[in-house]
């Protein structure tokens, strides 16, 4: 049992991040059947990506924001942005569900992809700028809470989503059940207890809500989800969680 959990976390880290964890036979199958691995990766990767925020009280805000932006993609990688790009093209195309599904599979980069990726990166940079203006403890709580929340949202996609085509998304939805969402939810809630419970909770909830946006659109416009929706949800959820966390601090 312990070995399967370790394999699931190792598989999740290897797939969702750029961390050099290695990969063993069975790790992928263990990961896609263990949604609880999602928020664990969110906690680990989110904490590592938040390291530049330790300098919020010593360096200028733009410098810290740039450091955070670079750190996020250094730890997480940029492969999830491919989902954002494909979603952007599908958003602007004319036609019905079948046409949008075709666009998602198309490797050509259109103007919708360029715009959506640009907005996503800019939104993350601005979120980093907002974090850079906060006390260190608050900034880290929001950054980690948002990362855990976006991974919890991905776990929800796996547990409750319906895949519209064969592929990566279907492997996750086939490997999880609605009941298996209890474990990732419990793990995610436990991670926001420290260091700033209220801010971490706001960021987590904001990230989950952000994941719900592409999920809702996909169900209506595609008839279900796929791997691109998972990738886009990861990026959108993180941004939503960070910005809502910063807003919560500002209004408190």
C-alpha cells in the first residue's frame, strides 16, 4: 500500500513537474488511480516555486515577481501551457462541438493560442507582483494554497469529469471514481492550516473555482473534457487562486 502511494506521488511529480524524481514501472498507473497525489504535488511544487517570495521584504516587487514567474515554470514546466494554447484556439473557432474538438487536436498555433498564452503568462506575472507586495508569510500562504487548490481541481476533473475522447484525459477519468475525491480533498484542506489559514483557504477555493471555468466551458462546448482541459485548468486555477488571495489580503 505504501509502495503504491509512493509510486503514485513519484508518478505525479514526474508528470506534473520538472523535478528530477525518476520514474519506475507502474508509477503512471498508480498516479492515475490515486487522485490524492494531485494535492501532494501541489504542496511540494508550490512550496518550491514560492522560494523567491522569501525576498519580498528585501528586493523590489518587480524583481520578486519575475523571480516567482520564472520559478513557477522552472518547477512546473510549460507543458500545461499547451492546453491553454489549444483551448484558446478552440474558443475562437466557429462551428459546433466536433469542429472545436478538431481544433484541440490540431498542432497549428493560431491567434487564439497566442493570445491565451500571453494573457495567462501576464496574469501570472501580475499575480506575482501582487504577492511581492505582501508580507512573506501571507505571500507564501497564498502561493501554496493556490497551487494545492489548482491540483485539487484537477483531482476533481479526474473524479467527476467525463472524457469526450480517447487520450490523457480519459486515462485519468477512467482511473478515478467520485468516492476517491475524499482523500485529495482532506489532504488539500490540511495543507492550508499553516501558515495563514484564512488566506490559504481563500486561495485554495479560488483555484478550484478557476478550474471550474474551463471545465464548465468544455462540458457545454465539447461535450466533455480531455487532456488539454486538464492542462488549461491547471494554469487558470493557479492564477485565480493567487489573485483572489491577494484581494482577500487587501480587503482584510
